[in-house]
């Protein structure tokens, strides 16, 4: 079912996520939930109820824009930001699937994409082709920058990384990274995320102390590790995090990661791998199980899909090789 914006806003209101006012000129006026602690006095925020062209640009149904603070994102991203402010670790798409009856983003994948770009979107080289079509100049992480991170620290071995994997996947260490909104450095390991041509799109960072993961804001997440899958590989494990995928690789299994629970672009990339079998190893929690169900539904048309019964509260990186071999053998 396509996104029913009015129904979504109504459900968001019932969850105290937004304060709508009225509908005018195809937009639902609301009080901005982003600035002033969500308590602004005059409504300056709008959510488009249908696709609209303004100034030659497409504003898709559900596009949220605040004229006061400048916030401008799709509805799913707005929901995710609101949830984050409430301390809820859930994507906007997951929230919509869970709370909006009948909502399924997959059938509408082609809906907002110009027809002449569909071939590119369905290709493993989509990022490069779309940039060429739109005149964008790709900005990759330079070799010079990557060289500054090439240090090995004990934490890497604690996360089941071997010397071979550290070298092969170019895992590094950044002692001076300052996260957005903070003032002091947070030492972290760096994990290059690359496209199929091995260009480094961005860095995933994992703090050594605590559990802070970071990706640059606004990036479209590709499938991590897709450039490392050997040609002719018939079976691939799908994990959530880079470290989970790298742990699986260290155990002898070809693996990739979604840097989360998956998006539509990643599903298209996976479909183009040519694998006969996918083995889904998402985390042993509710979000992981929902992601596994979604992925199986979308990938079963191109391959045999198995789901590993991950123990409650565990992910691949939490398990020893023997433990992982055991749950892998019980995939269903």
C-alpha cells in the first residue's frame, strides 16, 4: 500500500509525536516537532499530502519542511529523528510498517524514480551511474586520509578481527574523532564502506569505549562488503553491522552488512549479486526479527532464503565460531 500521509499523521498524533493543525494547498500544517523542543507557538511546519512539483523540484508525498528552522526530510526520516529524540532505536520505515496498517514500502520503490533512471537503480553500479546522469561529482574518502588511520589496536582483536581481515578490509584507528555535538575526542576504529568499484564512500566508526556507531548524516547506505564477495559465490550471509559481517568472514562465511536493518537500495543490490542462497543473520531482538522477515519476503523471488535463529539479545559478533556454526546449522 502506498503511503497514506493523512493516516500516518493521525497515528503520529496519537503517539504524541506531532501536533497537526489543518490542511492547506495540499500540505498538512503542523507545529514543528524539531525545534523549540516541539513546542513552537505558531505552526511553521508542513508535510506534503501528495507528490508536488515546486520550482521544478519534486516534493514527494510525506515530504516534511519547516520554514522556520529549515528542516527538510522525507516522512520516514522525520519519524526516525523524532524517535531518536525519544530514545527509541528504530528506523522510520520500521515504525511505519509496524504502525500504519497495510503499509509496505517495497511496491512503491519505482514510484518516485524517473523511468530513464530505473536501469541504473537496478544495477550494482547504481551510485556511479546516477551521479553520471545527474551531473554529480562523486566525493570519495581519499587514500591520503585512509592512510592516517592505518594503526592496529587491541580492541580490533577483541571484536574477533584477525590480522588478515584488518588488512583486507582496511580497518583503521582514529584517536582524534569528535562526534557531532560533542567537544572531546572519542577514540574509534574506522571501517571503510566501499562501492562495487572499491571506491570508499564513507567511514563507519565504532567507539572503543561504549557502543557508539557513526555514519555520516544523510548518506544512502549501500551493502557493506559487496565489493569483497568473490565472483561466483553462491551463498552469502546478511548481517546488520559491519562487525557482525567481519566476524562471519573470520569464521569462514562470505558475508555482507546492511549498516542497520536494510533499505530498498540495498535490497536491489542484493538481488543483483547473483547468489543462489541468502542466509539472514540479523540480531536476536524484535527489530532484527522484523528485518529478517522483511528481507526474506523481498529476496525470496531471486534466491533461496534462510534465517538463522539468533539467540535472544545476541548478534554474530557475540558468538564464538562454535556457537555460530551451531546456530547456522539450524537455519530455517
